[in-house]
C-alpha cells in the first residue's frame, strides 16, 4: 500500500503550517456506519485538540447533521458554497460541544448530479488549508456521489460490518479507490458472542478477504443507536467502551497510538452483573 | 392471465434491510404458491444473489439481458428450494448507468408476463440506480428502521414516489421492543405517524438474520421460526388479507391489561 510520503509538497505559502489531511469515509454498502464513524472519529480528533471539518457528501440524503445534533443550526450547505451563494464561513456550523469541530452540511433538496466533481475536489483542497483534518462522509453506493466524495481525498477509511454482503461491497470499493490512496479499515458492529458461536464473520475472516491495515474494531452496542438518535456522538462519552474504541481510532489516525487494535470481547460474568461493560 | 404486480423495495438509506426483505418476502410469497421473480437492481454492488445463496450459479445478468447478449429466461436463476422463485441478478462489474429507465421498465414488463410478483431490490440512495429500479414498478414497499436518519431518508424517498403517483407501504425493520419500551427507540406508531404511510409489516431485530443471510438461506424458509411467521404475514397482507399486527414494544403486560379494560 502506498503511504503518503510524497504528499508533503515544499511549503509555498507563507504560512508554515502543514496542510490538513483529507480522509473519505466510505463502504459501498449502506448502513454499515459511515456517518456514525465520521461523526465519532471527527469528534474524537477534535476533542484531542485538532481542528476538524466534517463534510457531508450525501447530497439529497444527508444525515451527518442529525448524528451530530446540529440539524437545527444548518443554514447553508455545500452546494451554496460551490455555487458562490454564500462564503465557506457562512456555511460552516460549529459543534455545540467541541469548538474545534465544524460541519459542512449537504444539500437536502438537491441531487448528487448537481455537484461538480472538480469543484468539490477544489473545495476539499481549500479546506485542507484551514483544518488539520477534513473527513468526508461518503454516500452509499458507487455512483456520482461516491465519485465526488473520493475526488479530493488522498486517504480513505473503509467501514465494513462482519457480513458477507458488506465485505463484498467493501472489496469492490477498495478496487475503485485505486492504488494512490492510503486505505485503512474499520470493522464495525462486531458481536463477539455471535463470532464465538460461528454465526458471524470474525475480524480475521473479514480482513483475510480485504487485507487492509486495521484502524479499529467497534462492537455492536445499543448506546450507539441511542446516541445517534439524540445527536450526541458516543466518542464524547468518557464512560462508553464504544466511545473509547473511537478515541483509539482517532489516536491511530493521528499517530499517537501505535498499538494494534484490540478485538472487542464478550463481557465477563461480573461485568454483566455490575454493568461495567455496558 | 393478467400480468404480475411489480413492486420496488426501496429505502433511501442503505443497510436497513432492502435485500433481506426482498429475499424473504419473495420466499414467503413463493411458499404460498405464487410465482415470484426477484430483480437485483443494484448494478455494481449486487448482494441479492448472496442472500439467496445462488451466487455461484450466475451465468448471465440484467445488463446482459438489456444489451441483448442473452435471452431473459437464460439469465433467470431458479431457487434450489422453491422452484417458483426466480432471481435476475445484477451485473457486478458494470455501473448503474449501463442501463436506463426505459430498458428497466421493458425488462420488468417482460418478467411480469412470466409470474405473479416481480420484486425489485433497489440500491441505496436516490441516484440513477434508484430511478432505474423505480421505473419498472407500479407500487413500492419502503423499508425503514426505527432510527431518525433512516426515517428522514425514507421520508425523502416517499416524497419522490408520491410525486410519481406510486402507492407506498411500509415495512419497519429491526425493531427492538426492549428499546422501544425504555424510550430509547422510536415506536411503530411514531414511525407511521411521521411517514404517514400504510403499514405492511413489522420485523423485530433478530440475530438469526445475520447468520441466515451469510449462509444464503432466507429465514422465511424456516416457516416454524418467529421471523418465518412474520414474513408470511407480510406476504398475506400483500395478497390483500387482513392480518393483525403483533404488538412490539408497547407498554408491557399491565399496559395491555389497562388498555383492554378501557
């Protein structure tokens, strides 16, 4: 896999700051947790001190605003910016909890075909001048919305659940992402008890097929549904084990954590009894 | 003989269970003696073949039918368990623009001459693939989960379908009664109120689905199982029968007692 050693162009701007990283979160299959991952990894990176902008590339079916609980604050969207109706600053929504986290919402009443791929790529490029991380929440599928979402990203996170159909779609997407992007894997919604019973693919089963660098494994947890419905990323909940998994993923992305990801295990009898694993 | 009903299963949001619902509803209808053709409209990201366990038997696909490279009948795969259940797989190495709405409508119309039900498994999203999948259908089943994001996407899709004058009915998938009871999940009434669409079925979250999906054996084939019975009910409602809904996640025993009393 290509690591991005060539990416550091000689500093031409007067600002001595390195450009931020543009990472697309994608999967092929829908509903595997792209938006949840984008929100939580972004929140964890921002809570760790980085400046982060989350870009919802799912024009027409946006949801990142809901998962972040910012839907009532969205006034303008990415197409307004691309069509020069408002400035970028007008469209960026600042997170309620983490001030270094911003959202650029997708248009809800427009189509993906309305987005010009080159203009979108240039927008991502300009965001990299302002933020440490630009996380792009890709729509499901491999149509125009996918092409737009990956255009400006030189890194990709593939989110996959331990299901045959999700693995097949992820494999297809890895092929479409090409060889010039760093591609890393998050396995989402693992149920350790089902894996033990042989009723769910294991981490090794999934990555035996995909063979990607593993960024993290996130267990299935009802609190993710609750936090998503409430618009409160679980990564900001210090007591949540799933939140901890996202925080570790963020640390692996930033390079502050080098230990390989742990595979979630079933709670022990005492943890079940006292609820500490919940 | 009158032509089949042509029903698209769609959702907006991905991963809510369109393909699983298509496979299981198709199997349930076939078990009731209906002749059913399932069409995978997810060109490039096909999965219906996996869920039905026919992936190794694919010779031709939808795109090859449209391009005239094979006869329609050559591309249809007969299920090994139910001989009146057929699948038309999508192409895997092409993209959605390989076919257009008119061509999709033509193929669906031809299929409708062969069977009682054509069920079309729509891709996620509302792009070209969605428009193709809808083009051949005269009615729609919206699959949604009781989550805010899924409902918002369903609402958007329902709007698009109603613009076309297409009747829509709702399957609420992966309901967790214990979470509804604890107030952590939207209830069936919440979802139907928001979407104001007629309810066709409620499918509880069940880990059996993950396993049966991975093994390519639709759970609806296990007619004695809880989910098998649920898909059979959905099939009967589709047939026009009036079948009472199982109450999931309504306030427990005492709540029901009071309701009866009142």
